[in-house]
């Protein structure tokens, strides 16, 4: 009886091992590349908002004028990837200073009460990512205008005085780091620098702004 059991057991082992192929067939090959959630591709949109320091100077035959102060900085960029880690984008950017300090011919005359100084621009730029660190450098160049707005309270109500420059140019530079929070979203922080030249009737205005912003990118 035991001999029959051993024979049956040996036959079962032989059948089991004979059914396993010597070499497993490789999976079918194809040209499809799996999607990676942590690569930049397709449409790009980056939003940034933060705080910074803005300064604008103007020299003319009548003397020099400098306005400077703290305020907001912002940028909206949208475009698409044109090469590996490289995007081409439209950039809308600007900065502002609230109640800036006023210096005339080197003399500090105090803060401009109820006054806002701002610079805004729209242009074309590029964004390059250093992967896999997800650190980026963004550079854009565009048409810009400056604006000075003062609100004065009178017995007749609030009067708003506005003065704007002619169209000039400005450059926006951002260096940032982002962390992935989803398949297509990243959030982070960036340093932002804006510089430009704005023509005006009293002489060219030279704005400069430097700040730190929080960023969110869809890509």
C-alpha cells in the first residue's frame, strides 16, 4: 500500500514540475511610456503672491525723487512645456508699495499718506526646472507701466489723484522650489526680483522690487 502511495506522489511531482516552463516569456514590448506624476509636461500655470520692497527713482533737471516702501508682489504665468524641463510662458507680474517714503534731492520728507505706488507688466518668458529637485528659474521680459495713486479726503468726499508713466519695459526673475502635492499640482516658495525703465514727462522712472512669494503650479 505504501509503495502505491509513493508512486502516486512521485507522479504528481513529475506532472507539477513538467507544467512549469523553463524560461518565462517576457512581457510584450511596446512604444508606450508609463505616465510619471512627477515630471513636467503639457500645460503650465503658475501663480505666486507675496510681500516685498519696491523702490522707484526719477532724475530730472528739477532734481531727484525716490519713492520706496513695502507692499505686495505677484505673478501669473501660463504656457506649456516645449522641451524636457523647459517651458515657454506668458507672464503677468507686478509689485506695489503702500504709503512709500519720499526722498527729494536726498532729503527725507516723510511718508506719502494714503498713497500707493505700483508697477505692472505683461510679457513673454521661460521657466527651466532642475529635476528631480523641482527647483526652477523663471525669466521674463515685457511691457510695463507705473502708477501713483493718492486718496485725499475733503469736505466734498474722497478725491483720487492718479499719475501714470508711459509704456516702458520690465524684467521679472524668479528662483523657486516646489513640492508635489498631487499628480499635477506643486506648491512652494520663490524669491522674486523686478527691474525696469518707464518713460515719463519728468524723466525716466527706474523701478526695482525684491520679495518672497508663495507659489502654486499646475503642470
